[in-house]
């Protein structure tokens, strides 16, 4: 490989980095025309033998500038008429210019913490916090390769992993990430969770292999990608993350994918960020989970992006090649110290003393979460094949076996995937809430191992829940009650990375004191006067309850319903009186008390009055 092709490939063959922060954009018209012009002098050929390649070079007047021997692929510096010659030669499987890829237009997300959650909210949202520590430790036997723009290996979360590095562009171990994309992706896939600094990657203690395939501006070709895949496979990677893509594929790329699959490597790729701009299929994702498969089969996983609510992020691609989704909108990760702060805004992380962190959005950042999760699944059951790991991740996702074009089999659930691989159930932390009542006061106490804070809330008489105590480390509280009401208390425990678990409600009911209500009637001056006196007698069961000042109402039945027609308050002895002048006829009348405070509602028996 010569510097001539390196310069040409930077101009002509662009790969999409499918994640974004606040400043991303599409390739300009001028860069496209420059790429097409430069590509005229570079040809990628697939050959069947060394002899066939030597013959093709001689016949076409070309020069070999790069080779991927494991794939029988070569890059030739060719004169203008070389393509016509190469196409007709025996032993040349294909000849074509490098695949042109362009950067996608991704949304910018303000670099601010997620309201109400942890900075790295995606960790708990995907069920990572419920994975047993033993599984995270066992992942040290698994190597996750990240093919990208390189990485800042001095970033604390990556330095703690002492990653292996290689650049297929410079054939050196220098993978300095001037762009910033690769550092963010690597931190999500396999950032250290044991260095007491910054964030925690999804891969537990998995080893990290950083393979730089892109130029500092984030562009690269299908040949760069394929060379990186072969290198990762040949150097022990069990999982390869590819947070890039484009709208076309090539035989070279397909050969590299087949090479990895034949060696039992699980490939994970970003599904693309064109959900709001035509939604064209994205490659290599659509090679891993074929178009039309509706998530079934395939040789890897195509990952869409979800948001805080679990829905598909608006920018994320969708369609028949989506395997599953993972958090990808406004997620938190490590930043490269060599990246441009205007493109990768810094976010202060309380407690961090050395790292640089920020927020980003894109399927680029969903894919490494799944790649890291795959390492945990494999660690939980080393006997699994790559296709088994992929199937477990899909079937354990939030769709519970159902598939949709938006999020595939649903959102990533790492704890469920690990449990499924082990043949056990997910161990969810429990919150214990107990209480005791003395008169009108209830004393509550609670606990949950591993909780970092608690929130106490109450619902009164079945109404909306209200927070009594928020974000506290206390484990007890007292609360004053009111008579004749019911209460339901709940304690919600919060754990590291923002996960929460609620207790079983503790219910308290203060029953209302019953009331007996009588209604009596008599003629006031004789029946011919048509004057009737009624007495409503209010008689509560509790002698401590005041009888005076209670409002009683009279209701008359009109043949269809009871109608209110008069009201009166009781005396100190609990008696309310009415004097009625009635026309001739028959009447059914009753007294009713609506209840209130410490007393239950009551209705008297109806009396029948006949006036002649």
C-alpha cells in the first residue's frame, strides 16, 4: 500500500459515521465531484490467484497499491482504459471503483444532562445495571473490536482497558482519534467500569481492540473497512462493531463480511440515520440482517436507535433489515482530547477528575451498546455460537419475540439476554416497605440493598400520587393521617446509573364512623289542613361526634328518581325539622346525609304520606 492510494482514498471513498453531536452535515457537491474524478485512477479487483493478478496488472498497465490477501482483493492504480481490459481477463472476479460513501445528516442534540436521570442514562435503560458482577468479570475472555476513526487511548475509561490498537491506513499502532467518533463509540462498547472514573461501557471487562480505518476527517472506503474486518478477525476479535455505512455495498465488503462470519465472529452495525431523509437501506448493516428478513436469521445485527421513552429515534433508519434497537438519542460517552470541541461539546461530569465527556446521538452509538452486550451474553455462556448470541439478544429484547420495522425485536435488554443465555431469571432488586399506625399517625420504614437514594410518595383515596420525600438517603419517616380517608404509600429506590424499583404499596384505611338517620312524620293541625311536620334524627355511632350543624336534605320520589326539594341543619341534639304544606296526593319522602370528614353518608328509610 502506497501513500498515493491513501491520498486518493481520502478524496474518493467516503464511509458514513452514523453518529452525530451538534455539528454534522452532508458532503458538498464539490467534494462529490472531486471524489468521482479521483476515483477514475483507482480500481478495486477481486482475483482468483496470484498468477491471475500478475497477469491483470501486466495486461492493464496497472500498479498494485494495496492488497487484502485473505480476501483476494487488490487496489490498482490504473490508466483510463484499464477497466475495459480488466473486465475481460480470466481470474478477475470483479473490477470496480471504490464504493463512494457520504456522511449522513444527523440531528444535533444539546449537550445537557437527561432530566430526572443519570448522565449515562442508557446504562440502566438497557438493563445493564442488573447484570451479575460475575458475568461482567467473565467478559474478560472476550475481545470486542471497534472499527472506526481510532480512539484516544489516554481517555481514562479506555486507558484502563489497555486496548490493542492498529491502523490499517498507516500500518502502525498509532490510532490517534482526531475526529472523535471512534473514542465515543469505543467507550460505549467497552469502557472500563472498574476505574472509578467517568462512564461504564456495555461490555463489562471485555478486552478492546481498536482498529483505525478512517482518515482524520472520518472518511474511508469499503477497502479500508474490509482490511479492518480481516485484521480484527485474525487478531482474536469475537465481536466487531461497525458504526458506519452507506447506501451501497461491494463485492469486497461482502467478502469481508463472509470471512468474519466463517470464522465465528459476530458483526454488529449501525442501521443508519436517514429515517427523516428517505430512509435508504444502510450497508453493511443490511448485509448482516438482510433486507426482507424482518429480523430473522442473518449473520449479525443491524441496530436502530431508540430514545429515552423507548421509541424509535426520529432520525433512525427503519425497515425489514432492523434486528433490534438500543439507546441512541442523547447518550453519554467519552470524548477524544484531540477532537474539535465545537463538534464534540464537553459536558462537565461531577466526580470526574481526568476524563472528557459529552452527549451524542446516532445509530453509531446504539450499535456499540449491543456489541458490548453481546460480550456479556457470550461470557454468560461461552458455548454459544455467534448466531446464537445474536438470536438471544433479539428474543430477549423488549418486543418479547414480536418484530416491528421501527425497533426490530424491541429495545436491548442486557440483563434478560444474559439470564436467557444462562437459563435463569433476572434478579431484580427488591424494596421492602413496612409500617405501623398509632392513632392518626403512621410510622414507615424501608430498605433495599445497593440503593443510593429513595423517594416516598402517597396516594389518598385512590387519587394521584404525590411525593412526600424526594431523593433522600433516610430509611424511615412518620406521616399524620386524617380520619375517614385511605392512604397508599410507595417507596421508590434509585440505584447507580439511574435504574429504579418501586416497593409494594403499604395501605392504611381509616374507616368513617357510621351514622343512623331516621325520618318521622305527623300532621301539624289535622289532615284537612294538609300541613305535615317532618323530623330528621341524626344519630352517629360514635358518642364523641358532634350532632349539631349537620346538613340534612329531603328528597321526594317522582316515580322515576329521587329529587332534592328541601334542606335543614340539625340542632345540638341532632334533630332537623321541616313543616310542609302539601297538595292532595301520595308522597314518598326520605332524608339523606352526604357524609364528610369522619362520618359516613347515611340515608333514612322512606316514609309515605297521603294527603286527602
